[in-house]
C-alpha cells in the first residue's frame, strides 16, 4: 500500500492522498481578484490528481500583498472569484486550501520578471509595515506597526478566514514563513521591538499565536487550520530549528492541525539547497507531536514515498515539479503501483491515456 496515496483526515476533512500542491505566487491578479489564469493554473492540479491544492499567498489586506498583482481576500468581489475556483477544484475531487498572508516588509515588491526591487508609489506601490523599521535588502524601509496596527492585522486574518470558509475552502493555512510579516515578528533578526511583541521567544511568537487563535475562533470547529513556518533562518542569531519545535508545541495548544515546514526568506542567507533539503527540518518539527508537511525539491515519486514511509512527514507539498508536470500525481500513482481510482482519479476525459 502506497502511503503517498493513503487518505489523511484532519478534523472533518478527509483528503484523498498526501501529494499536496504548495502555494505558488502567480503575480497575475488585478486589485486582488483571481481570474481565469488562476482557475486554469489551480484547476490543472486538481485534474492531475493532487490531494489538496493550496492557493498562492493571498493577502488579508491590500497593503499585505507581496506585489500589486497578488491575490487577496478582503472584499466581496474577490470572494466570489475564489468561489468559482473552489467549485472547480471540488468537482475534480481535490480539497481546496487557501494560504492567508501578509507580506510585511517584503510588500510592494515587483513581480519576479520585472526585476528585483520595490514598486514606487507612482506605479501603484505603498509603504510596507513590519515589526520594526528594518528594511529587507533592496526594498523600502517599512513603518513599525503600533498596537492598533497589530490588532488590525489579527482582525484582518480572522475576517479573511471567515470569507474563505464562505467561499467554500476546506482548509485554512496561515503563512508565517519566508520573511513575511508573521515570520518577521518571530525572528530576532527582523523584530527589534521592546514591547510585549518583541524580545524573548514568547513575545516574538505572540502575534502569530494571536492570529491563529482568531482564525480558529472564526472558522467552524471542523475546519483544519495549517500554519506554514520557516524551520530556520539559516543565519546565526536568527530563528532556528529548536525555536520551530517549540513553536509547533504552542500551535498544537491553539488548535492547529498541521505544520507546513519550509525555511529561509527573512534575510539573505546561504541555504544548502538540494533534493529534499528541508525534509530534516520537517522530521524534527514532527517530534512536537503535530502532523507536518515537507516541502522543497521533492520531485520523484519514490522520494516522496520514502519521506512518508520513514515518518519524516505526514504529507509532501510539491511546487515547481507541479508547474512542470501538473499531472505528476497520476504518474506517481503508476510508478508506485497504485491502481487507477485508488487515492487518485483520472478525469474520465483522459482515461484512454491512463497508465496501467
């Protein structure tokens, strides 16, 4: 029996397999509204057999977008557009997940193909916010959030989570990785505050725990809540793996159902990138007792199966390999000897090409 194609249940949601699509920004929205590009992009993964399809980082407020072309979920028009996409994912048998995010000091950035750097105000940019007025290299200096601003962030995550449920999403992921706002508060490299939201571990973790508590309060009890973290900053004096294990324990206490373990993104760092390079981080975080997801250069079916078989993670999240091969789960099922219909379903329109 393939573990990759064994269903997993989180609260009231049973997901058909453990090959999940990681959030991948597309920089293709207008005023935060997803469009046909997002429908086809995300829908192809559902048709390709993925168990759960996560959206890109979806901002909870306009100033929380990474770029002016990011998706959002703060108004009715965005919610209606997401509902259309969710309906298609469900029709193809996939579970729909949304990643809610605030970019913090990395907001108002250019799309990757426009070159690195900040978007100026005259081109639709804005002043970013952060725990402290410390810019990310190459971007604008942010404004440090005051207490009212922090409270507004918590409220915005909760409000967007409610909208996500109304749009039909099954799983809510809170983005606390990759150097975005919640990660910025966690890391002493970016959080220089001297109030109750800065200093020691408990105070730096306070905002994330406040957000998780608010999201958990405002979604149904049967809705799984996932948190993506960066397992380490890969820099001395920064957020590290023991911090992540400790945080996972706190997240479990707040009703989080799975921790999605990535790494880096908060500072410029030398990262030892290679096949499965973040899996050891996931394995260690899993010792805190919560299910975890592993991500990062997982490209081959046998590699994914081994990660699960060795208890290094409970699910795998796939990104660039899915861009190259949206039907990767169908090929993986074939290579792992999984019969058609067991943990993965070929679209009836494609059955004539099914591998057996």
